C-alpha cells in the first residue's frame, strides 16, 4: 500500500501528541497522589458562605493543585482553569449542556462566598498557576487589533482575576478604578495585578462609588487618560460584575465590523429616564469650558449659546479609539463631568450618551440625538446585557437592584447570547455558576479551534449603518431612515 510523505508526517505528529498526553497524565496522577492527604487536611468543614473563602489555600497547595493539559490550538501543554477544591463535585459540563435534572439539583446547593481571605495567594507566580497568560498574540488578526478595557471595581477579587484571565491578551490594555470604600485587602490585590502585568494600569487616586453612579464617569475619564498614547482600536467601558461572553478573537472579529462606529445604548425606553441633573447646573456650551483654547467653536455664538441636549442609556459602551483620543486631547470634559456628577440616581448613565449624540461636539463615531431617540437603536446595543425583570420571571429567583442574577439556570442560554458581556453573576448568590462559565470561556479560548462569528447579527445594526451613510447623506431624516432599514 502506497503511503505518501504527508501520511508519514501526520502519523509522527499523532504519536508525539499521544506521548505528550501520557506524560501530562502521569504528572497529574503523581501530583494528585502526593498531595491528596495534604489537601484533605486543609479542607475545613463549614458553611463557607459565612467565612473567608479559601482559608486553606497556600502557594504550596496551589502548586499541587495545578493540572496541565495539552492544547492542540497552542501546540503545548498549559495549566487548566483553576477551581477551588470546594467545587470538585460540581459538574459544569452538565450545567452548560442544559441538563435540566442536574440544574434543578445544583440550584438546591448553590456554592457561594463573600470574598477571598486576606491570605489568598496573589503573587505573580500564584496568579499564573490559576490560568494561562500567553506572552504572544494568539493570532495575527488579534495582534493587529488590540483592545482596551476600563473597568470600575469594588468587590470580589477572585472574580475580577478570573474575568481578567478570560479577556487577557498581551497586546490588550486594562485599566482598573477602585472604589475608595473597598476593603484594604481588595485594593491591595487589584493593585498587585499591575505589578505582574505591564499592560494593566490602576487609577492612583481613589474616589467613592455607589449605586447612584457617583464618580463612575470620572473614573472612566481617569482610565482614558492613563491609556492615552497606548495602542488599541476600541475601548470597552465596564463595571465590576460584567462577565465576558466572547473570546478576545470573537471580540476582534466583531469590532472590525463596527469599523469606527460606537456601540452604545441609544433610544432605550427603559433607560432613557429618569434624567437627574442638579437644578443649578447650566448645560450651555459657554458655561461648560468644553472647547480648548484655539478651537474655532469658541468664536461661534450659535454654538456657544446653544445647550447640550441630554441623553441617557447604560454606562457600558464600546468606543473607537478615535473617540477616546478626541475626548482626552481635543475637548475638556472636566466641567461637564463635575456638573453631572451630582450623586443623584443614575447620573453615570447620562454622560456618554449625551456627548456621543451632540452635533456641536462631533466626537468621532457620534450619532445625532434626533436620530438616536428612536428605540429601535437600542435593540442593537450589544456591549452588555442585563435581565431586568420581576422575581416571578427571573429564572434564578434572585433579583438585585432590579437585575435578575445569573445562576446555574442560565448557563446554557448564555452560550447563544450575541452580546459581548453579561450582567451579572454574584458570588454571594451562586459562585459556582460564575466559575463554571469562566471555565467554559477559558476552554473555548485555549482548547477549541476558532469558529467564524455570525457577521449578519452585527452588520444589521443601525449604529453601523448610520456611520456608513452619514458622510454622504446630509438630510438627517433620510439618514435616520437609511440606518433603520
């Protein structure tokens, strides 16, 4: 029988891979047998939802828990996604398959915690034992299209680290802003990330944040200034509990379709009210100091005497770098941020939709407020999805600030969501569900070969169509109609 050179080469590669699997399995078994008694000894029996999480964990035990797996995608063995021994009996694969019988069983014994212990190991080597952080871009496409993330955080370090792991790529940039009221240990652990990764930045000055949105936009701006001059194509504005639903490769493919368009919550009848602005605040351009010296708009009385039209939508957004550069280097938004930063409810949801719909400011990627009022635009907002509903309609039967919390019940459904991020898993409610999802995304990122996204989902977006037509269509009504077709 004739065997060509290709067949011989393929056979050799196959034998090599089998040998690698054998070595990894042998190493794993040896580690398990040598550490099993030690791990058992350090697992106390208590309801750990009421205590520090993972008090037993030390760097030595963590090292013993590391497991390697061969990635055909990467051509080498890498650490598997680290999970606490407390979760060893949770079958994530059944939950993600939507095995309803097992979902019903798991919801009765949810795994939960409040925060990790002060002694939870977070040295650079400890962090890298809990997951793989590549030193090189995983594809040419990703290398040429770096992304950036500005994230306001206040609690749950372990979840912050796990979501960072899912988003991580060496070409990407990350900026964290920490609530001044957070615990000293949480602040220390988050700031430690910047010591371990050169592409992680943490805002030095601390401001208090709360559910009203106070200082949220100020922190976004501080991150933008920290990232000024860095190389990226899009900036994602996010919050503490926003979980990645797409791999970095998928995000890159999607944002290339946006091609400079903004993804923002425009025209949403649910979020466009209430608009809370302090009564003594002027929104006339002449009172906002928003145009820098030398800007020709300062000499235009029509612009200076006109009023900034206020819009409202979710804080989370995806902004092209050109928009961020313009906000940081061309405009002066400090006065406007201070005017809107009143401490009244939902004030953080006003700033970005307002400046991104202003015909006077014309921030790159902007869209006219008269057009953006149409609620159809909000149907194509993909940066983040939250489920606002009642207790009765919430699958997990747990609602926080009007948001249905993600639990084991929703894992199967999340796989088909087109949004970039979801909100939210809450560790005090169902940490097991969050960790199962994180493990699924980790496996998808490092162990599954990439599949092309369904571009038609995103190219239908009127946000993209608006940017496509706006340079050539001068009639605003026609432009709005074209975008919505």
